C-alpha cells in the first residue's frame, strides 16, 4: 500500500513538472528593438449580415457543401449556459462568424461552410493592412497569459498561422508590425519588442 501511494505521489509530481515546463516553453522570447519600425494599421474585418429568422432559434444549423451539417445550440441551464449568435460572413468568403457567450467568457467561431471546419478564437480578427493576415487579441482572465494569434487567409480559408504568448514582464500595449515571421509590438512603457512567431 505504501509503495502504491509513493507511486501516485511520484506520478503527480511528474505531471506537475511537465505542465510547468510546458507553460514556460510556450512563452515567446522577446528582443528589445532600438530602430524605428513602420507600423501597420489594423482594419476591422467586414461582415455581411445574412437573413436570420425573426424568432431566435434554439440551434443555428449550417448545411455544408460536403453534405455535412453542423449546429450550435443554446443552453439556458445554470451549469452549462452557452449562447450562440451569428454575426454574418466575411466578405468574399464562405466563412461565417458566430459569437459564443458563456457566463464568464466570449469567443468567436469562424466556420468554413464549404468543409464544416471551425476555428474558435479568443477575440475578433482584425486584418493587418497590405497582407492576407489577421491578428486576434485575447482578453485573458487572471489565470491566463496575454497572447495574440496570427491568422492567414488563403484561397478563401482562414487558418492559424501562429501565436505569441507574452511573459509576465511584457505588458502588451499594441501590435506594430508583422514582417515575414517576425512580430513587433509596443509595451505599456512604450518600448519596442520583436519576437518570432511560433507555429
């Protein structure tokens, strides 16, 4: 019995160590930049509103081109409260944007209606000017790190290109520029930093 308890404690310690190291590993490394960097504007993603029924349905259902269906269903229960609201589709694409609300959080789901594939984001995508990339900021709770996600639009499909997780010492003020796989940001002290996108 004692050996069994020792093994359980050892396994728990090992899992905890792996989780802590994984969290450290996921942070990006930042280098301070002294040269001037030309900033890029962030442009709000344009949505086309689709005709929705006047009465709010229990489920929003999409028929995809692959003979598949997918549904997003509201749940009013105290334990599993969730609400979905279609915002429209991204202009010149088959990508629908659905707002997902829980008691404490808000998400954005990008649904590719051609393939019935979805991507859940912590924020609304903003297009980076003169590129086919978009950026997503998260608004983290106290137990999560600040991060930004980079999305790539290619052939009418949007996919995750990479993400940047900020260490505690860097407080993000705003995104400055995406240059190949390098991202430049400004912190709350108006210091310029550079990092490499982790894919």
